[in-house]
């Protein structure tokens, strides 16, 4: 039986800081703030908790990065919507 990709460290791609942030936003939107647990998101990503600490010094740094990403994303959406509304006759 072939080994699953996430179980083989040679086949698995290295996760980025952005991967952790996007996975957290997904958990947050689907399950609320109680889902923002390092272990839970690590399991979703198929990695160990140690991977988290390669990208974030502490949980609070992760929360700050999540909030920054959320605010930038939604600010951009609002700006684009306002621009589109201003183009309507």
C-alpha cells in the first residue's frame, strides 16, 4: 500500500506562514474562535505542532497575523466594492 503524501516528509511540501494563517481563517469561519488551537490547525494541515513554531514565536503572534490578514483582505474587498459602486451610472 503506498504511503500517503502527508505521511512522507520527502514528498510533503514545506508549509508557509501564509498556510498557517489561511488554515486558521478557514477554521475561524467554519467553527468560530474556539477552533483557533495550534493542535487542531496542525492536524488539519497534516503537520506536527513543531511546524507552527518555525513561523510564529508564540500563539499571540499567530493571532496578530490572522487579524492582520483578515483586516487587509476585507478592507480590500470593501474598497473594490466602493470603487465598483462609484462606476455605476
